[in-house]
C-alpha cells in the first residue's frame, strides 16, 4: 500500500513557516521550501488534523493563532463533532476537528491523524487516475468523496469535490495558479488531473 511520508509546502519565508509548524505541532508531517509561484484564492486543498477531544481542538487552534494563523471558522459544535478552521501565515488552510463532543481527558492533546484533502474537479476521473497510480480505495461515495488506504502513513489522503471542500473550509471556491504543495510518497513522481504534484521519497 502507498505510504505518504509528508507534504511539502512552498512558502515565501521557510524559517517563519518552520517555526509556525513546530508551534502547531506538525513539523514531523509538514516540510517547507522556498518558493513564490503565483497563486490566487483557494489553492484547491485543505489539510485536516483530527484529535481525540474538544480540548485538543481548542489547544491546537489557540497554538496556531498564537503563531500567526488567521481564524476562518471559530471552533464550534456541529452534528458531526467539534472543530474549527484556520489559515496559516503561508496561506495553507487547516481544519482541526474531533468527532467527540465531550472531553474525556483534558490533558490528552495528541494528534490522531493528518489528512490531505484535494478538491477535485471530477472526483470519479481523479479517483480512477490515482487507482492507476497504484493507490487503493478504502472508502468511496460516488462523485462526492474518496478516501485512499494509507494505513502506515503519517499523512492520510482523500478527494472531495472542489466546491464542497471550499464550502467546508469556509472560503470561496474560486482560485488559480500554483497549489504550492507537493506530496512525498513511495508512489512515484507524477502530476494528477488537477495539477497536484507527487514526488518520490
């Protein structure tokens, strides 16, 4: 099965970005490199952090904001759990969430999973592309959502319709230019139908 080692974000100030992701507790799963490829609006992806309980959501969001992130959606309860969305100083959009609505151990701040969701223009076609690259599907809901099997990966991966993903993040779906992200994995080097680059480990 495919293993995603980390994602690499293209940023204007690598030192500041490294400081942010260390403060945010994600330095082991997110790498940064210098670059200022033209980009405008929604970059077509979100990164999500799933944790065990609401107190961990608040702690991570507070750490992100203290390190320079901007709040897009304040932490709040919903029918699926508890979460919020911030935008990092480098422009990446991060969602922090839990399916639990109550705390069981307020001291438990561990990160359960980091998930890269790509906003696909055509989910079915992009799913077929990734299957052709050797990725295995673990969940699929028609043309709406796909989750791939990466059980040993520090970063999980899925597809969502672009407009739906932007709505979930709380931002307009419009955007163009560079995604400013690359996925490093053992699946090889390629570019998907929406222009997302994968790089070999």
